[in-house]
């Protein structure tokens, strides 16, 4: 029985494709963007997540953990994440839900049981199911099995992707996807590698492949002030709009800083701790700049 690992199932989502959607967040990603807003999605393995504001400092997790990953120091709860085996004993002992294991296995049938509960909402709103992450293509066999079942059920499917997978896999998945939400993060090849760890050439070649197969594509562009909101990158976005005139749209995704909190919650270093979300004025300037360059499809996501 095909199984995959997800770290969240979000119902009544309005930001990951048209209509009311159920978004499935796959665990595991082949890249690690400096600004990642879901750092708990990078690793394929389950991870302990500490909601520090919920913690009562009661010490029950200390008693429950056989590996000594938890301790109370000067009234503060400290976690040695390197010791944690993600067994979940501490989470089960916590009376406040301050501890959670991010990532669990699901079968395709289990997920279908969840998403079919909301079919009336999909039908009334033009919504459906979105595969997000992490990177769904990184769990390809499981994602493919799920896509086939969603297709059989007649549910509209979006697949959000960073574009880092083989062309062969994209070719197999393409007939089962109604809309690709395709990330475009940086226009300079070296800079893209520095910011994400991934190859821009592969991103661009897969985008070209999917477009010329007739796939519906929305370009999604995460923007971090002072990092990748340069005129050069904007020109790169405009060039893609001109090259692919039938793109469904270009969504600008402003940096919001949630990744800083989440990184601390899983014990991961966050290199953008000093970055700030853009002001409303800056967001509107991004739109004005792109539209002034000829990208009339640009909008804030």
C-alpha cells in the first residue's frame, strides 16, 4: 500500500489555487531556500516542533523523554533537538499541546477520505485539492498514486512545485494536474544557487517543458526585501511573461517572517532572522514596477 509523509492537511484554504481548497503539505524538499516559510518541510523525517508560547514549564516532557532531549533551566524549557528521536512520548505527555511531531505517514486512501469530506465546497466554489510542501515531486510515487485517485474522483488539482525534479517525472504527472503553481525565485543563476541550493537551469527547462505541453501554469515569485526584489530579477520575471504569454498569472508572495519562528521551533538555524516583511507601499511598488515593465498579469498572492 503506497504511503507518503505529510506534515499538515489544511482544509478551507484560499491561497493555494482557485476556490476553496484542501492543501496537502508534503514533507521533504530537494532545496532549502534561505527564506523558507515552512522549514519543517525540508527534512523528509518526522520532527519535534515546540510551540514555546503554550509551554507551562511543568516538566512532564522531561519525565517522559527517555533520551534526555528536554530540560528546564532557570524556569525555561530547553530542547536538545539532536537527542530527539521524534517518538512522540513528550507530545503525548504535554497537557497544553506545546509539543507536536511534524510529519506522519498516510495512505492514499486515508487522504482521499479526508479530502472527499469537502467535495461540496470544491464544487460550489470552483476549488479542489492542492499538493504543496515541501516538494510533492520529491515523493513522486506516492504523489502520482494520489493524483490518479483525485483524477478518478473528478477533483480539481493544483500542484505547487519548485521545479526541481526530472523532466520524465513532470511528463508523467502533467496529465493529472489541472494547474501548476510554479515557483520562480531568482533570475540570476549563481544567485539562485546561493539562495536556494538548486539549479535555475533545471527550473527553467521544466517550466519550458510544461508550458509547451499545454499545461496551465501560474508563476509564483516569493520576494524578500533587499534579497531578491532587484530590478534584474523583475526583468527576469517580465522576460518569462513575454516568452510564455499564456501563463495564467504571476503571483508575488511577500516575505512574512513565519519561517524564523518555525525554524526556532524545530531547532534549525534561520539565516534571515534580520529580514523584515515589506511594507504595503513596497508591495504596491513591486506591482507598479512589473506592470510598468509590461507584466500586466502580476498581482499580490
